[in-house]
């Protein structure tokens, strides 16, 4: 029995021929139709606006693909591909038409919406203008009322200021009269009231009746000028020892402070100092001058309670 021997080249050729006999046929028209169909499939507008036409195009496309798969003649394939291409074109054209119609309808809708918005805006503007006019009238009325209130307040303040000035003038006039009665002097340190030696007992720190009356006048001044304070300073001549004179000056200043407190002056408004024989106002060369040096000076503060210390 004779056996046929196939060479590798013969085997390869057989395989190629077998493959070619089973590979679907295609034509350039079918390929183009397939691309058109894929384009239509990828367009959501075509699927939504021409669903029936796309079904027909799909059926025609399937017929053309099946003819190619079954290796029918090129004429048959092209005929079916042409039919499918036409149906695809119908679907695409219908889509374009409906999109154009929708665009026109949408434009009309947009135009109507714009007209509505315009009328709404005009109405809103008119309303806003009316509200602005109303608000402007209210503001003008409020400003007029505020201006009237300010004028009345300024008038009230002016009257109060005038009353305070008059009161201050009256108080200053009364203070000047009281200070003149106490023979007060205005110095660099301020207003000073001097209580001479005759207002105390001889070599004593006790105020005489006249000394108490003078101190009462000082208390009246302080009671009428609550913002003022006093510094009570005691002085002596150079007779006697320095410790004795220092002690006497401090005790006399303390006596005046005690008397003022008994007359209703708060302790925190009274300060005292004792300087002994320091700061004489006259030479200690005769009895009259030594009597001038034996004194208590009361420094009255300014209107803010400030006193210039030595």
C-alpha cells in the first residue's frame, strides 16, 4: 500500500486554503456600512429619537453580516449592505430633523423664558424702586427726627453747662469771699491759710475759741468744695530745743486735723506735716518776728485735689 507523504509546505498551504474557505467575506461597501452603523450606535440621540429606524437598520445590518459570514456573492453582500446603509441614513437624517425641531422648540422656549424673566425683572425693579423711595422717605424722616433730637440734646447740654458754669461761678465767688475772710494768700504752692500763734494756747497744741471758729470757717470751705483736700503744716520759732519745737509743730497740726474731723471733714482729706523751726517767714530776732514763725499753715488743694508739696 502506497502512503502519501505531505511536506510541511504542503501542509501549510492546506491550512491556509481551509482558513480562507471559512473566513467571512467582506466588501468595501460593507466595511463603510459597518462604520456608519457603529457611528449611529454611538450617538445617543439617534437611539432615542429614531428607535424604530435603528431597529430596521440593525436588522438590515444583520442580513448583510450574515451574507458575508455565509460567503455569499459580493453582489448579494453589497446589495444588503447598501440597503442597511440606506436605513442607517434614514435614522441619522430623522435624528437631525428631530434635533433641529427640538432646537427650534427650545429656542422658542428660551425666548419665552427670557421674556418672562424680563417682565419679572421689570416688575422686581419697579418694586425695588418703590421700596427704595419708601426707605429714603423713612430715612429722611428719621434724620429729621434725629436732627431735632440732637438740637434738643445740644440745647439741654448747653443749659446744663450754663447752669454748671453759673454754679461754679457762684461757688468760686463764695470761696473767694470765705478765703478773703480767712486772709488766705495765693502762692506758688497754692492757696495758703495761716493760723497764727494767738489761736493756740501759749506753748500748747490746743486751739483757742477763736482758733476753733477759724477752723470752722475752713471746714465750711471744705464742705462746700468736696473735691478739695488740705495739708496742715505746723511751724515754730527757734526758741527752745529742736526736738521740742518739732514735737510742738506736729501736735498743733494734729490738733487742727482733729478739729476738722470733729466738724465733719473725712480723715482722708486731711494730711499733716510738722517742720519745727524750719522755713521761718521772718528772722527770729525779736518777739514779733518769732510770733510770726509760730504758725500753722493750711495748704488748700486745687479743684482736682492736688497739693504741691514742699
